[in-house]
């Protein structure tokens, strides 16, 4: 089949599309992912893909071991279906490496990604990242002949940004999945008398900042700014309740 060129068309606007968060855009693993994509030399498709990711054109994205599936809204009425596949790491070889390095495994379980993991895998002949073009199997049902097309580039860019905020996504894609915390680690109930002894913080944005950036979210405004505003309003009501004023309604709820 010969290669055909199609004039670029305006993508349909998506309400509530996934958008990358700030995260750590300088994270070493994000740089490695983007260097691989840029090394494919796909020309303007890379810039268009970045724009799609930034504009929220990706309707859905699912990360599983060895597989990323997504829906990308283009100019057509129906979204395009995109998939990226890469053989997961051999867990029979990875688990012994991690068990022999408990500090490394503890940092991974805490959603950190030290470069020591890549060094450890490299010593065993493995890697977190693709190297050759064929390391990643790419599919999209659009009419573009190129692989990656702009839709695939958009998904890869969003995944790289999301992994910068939450490296567990990259680990999951490569097949390194840690079990969920056991139920007995849920927060304990605090007696009311102990709550009253707590010193209320004057920093309403403390909790959102400790949560850190989400991998991606569907709002048009920055996640942290939006959440800090909500916490600031809730904090005022909570402090008023501690002072004996029990009206917890917001102004728009009052008659």
C-alpha cells in the first residue's frame, strides 16, 4: 500500500479529557521515555501529539502489565483506539533481584524510582525502557500510515508525563506490580477528645501539597490550585465548628 498524505484537520473538542499534571518533568525516567520517542524522528506528528496530550484529547487511558490502551479524539465523531504493547519484564528474574536489595524494593513500593533500578536491571540484561523502534508494538485505527501517528505520540506523551507524577505507572507497564497495602493499614479511628487536642494548622494547602500531583486528571484548572481552594473553604468551616459554631453550610447553600 502506497503512502498517502492527508491534510491536517481540526480535532473535536473533548470535555473532561485527560490532561497531564505538573509532576516532575525533569524526572530521569520521563527524559528516557521522551528521548526514545524523539529518536523515532516522526516529524510534525510529534508536535501534534504533544498538543493533543496537552489539550486533553485523550478520553481514556488504561495501563496494564505490558499494555497501554487509550481512546484519542481526533477530527472524526468517534475516537481512535490506540494500543502500545511491550513484553513485560521476566518476573522470575526481577523478583530475586529486588529481594536481594530490600532498600531498593522499599523505595519502589513507596512510589519512588531510583536510577539504581535501571542499573540493577541493566546488569541482568534487562531494561525499563524501549531501545529499538520494534521494542514497542503500536496500533491505531486512524488512516495515517505512520507508526507512531500523532494519536500514538499523544498517548505516549501523556503516559510519560503521568509516569513523572506517579512512577508506579511505568513499573506497572513493565510488569513490576506491588500488592496493595493490607487492610490493617487503614487510618485508625481517633477519639473525639484526642481530636480536640490537635492544634489546627493555618496552612490550608498543606494536605493537597502532601498528596502531590495526580498522574492526570479531567479538569481545566490545575489540580493542586483547585483542591487548595476547596480545602481553604472547608478549613474555615471546620475552625468555626471547633469554636462552637455548628453551621457548616457554604454561602450558596443558605436561603
